[in-house]
C-alpha cells in the first residue's frame, strides 16, 4: 500500500517547520509570493469579513529595512538571528484592514496556509509576531488604515529542523533548542497528551 493523501498531507504539515536560516542567494519571486496569497485568500474567515491584506516584500532595500525590525528565536538568547547570506529572500507582511473579533483567527489560518504552500513549493519560512509594528508600517509606507499583524519570512531552506517528543527536551520545557551541529530541535506534545 502506497502513501494515502492523508499521509502526504501529514508529511507536508510536519515538514512545514519554522526555519530561520535561508539560502539568501536563492530567489523568491513576486510570482511565488502572489501565488501564496492567492491561495491564502481562499481560506475560511470569521463572518467571511476577510479583513487581511498582504504586503509583498522582495526588493533588497525593503528586505533589509524589514529585517532590522525583527526579533528572532526568543528561546535562543545567544543567537541574534540569521547572518548576512542566510537571511530571508522575501517577506509577506500580513495586515489588518479592520476586521473585528476574529481577525487573529483569520491571521493564523492564512499564515499556516502560506507556510504550507511555501513548503510545498520547496521554500520554507517563519511567522514572526515579535517585531516593531510601527517601524515596519513606516518603512513600507503602509496606509494609515492598515495595521501590520505578522511578518512571514520566506526563503530557500538552509537549516535542518527535527520534531522531537517533549520527553527529549533537555530542560523538560516546550522550548526548542539547537545542537552542536546546528540542527534545530522542536519538542511537540504527544497525541496521548493532547487528546482529552
Ligand atoms: C503566532 C506566532 C508568532 C511567532 N512569532 C515568532 C517570532 O516573533 N520570532 C520567531 O523567531 N519565531 C516566531 N514564531 C515561531 C515559533 O517560535 C515556532 O512556531 C515554534 O518554535 C515551534 O516551531 P515550529 O513552527 O517548527 O513547530 C511564531 C509562531 C507563531 C505561530
């Protein structure tokens, strides 16, 4: 018996990890970014309000300006984020055009679909909430009625990430860690732990 569609979907979801180091030389095209947003605009939305707007960032000067406002991997305090050459090739900045109570849910659904789509396309990414929202709005000259919610960093993968059982966590917490070879480990709760 071959892999079922559900097996393949599970594989894609497990492969769609947060990666924070990229091959900066490998281009991410505007067409790829627009294709990801085109898929994300089809997802469910609270009351079908569709409050999200997406700013594509691929130009080198804009990428540098956005990068300067991002905070990477809070659980790795000795790491200040990707070095030149391993920085994201593009960003999608998810913005709120005025949605109401369910905007954050819409944001999460859209962001995961973008990450899954990027993974299916051979790219990788990381959702970021830790960034200077006012500064990103300013450097991208966003209209006043758009509030940046999330930056999704995207690029060609240059980092190995593996899922681990929570029991493997060195300090027993849900914090991710990086080993001596630079492999990034992400502990996840077991099925038994999350089924109630
Ligand atoms: C809502 C949200 C906000 C996040 N913000 C950041 C962030 O600001 N900086 C960062 O490096 N990672 C951020 N992440 C990535 C998480 O750290 C990551 O999802 C977590 O460590 C688990 O790793 P995984 O995505 O590979 O399962 C964010 C993830 C989510 C879902």
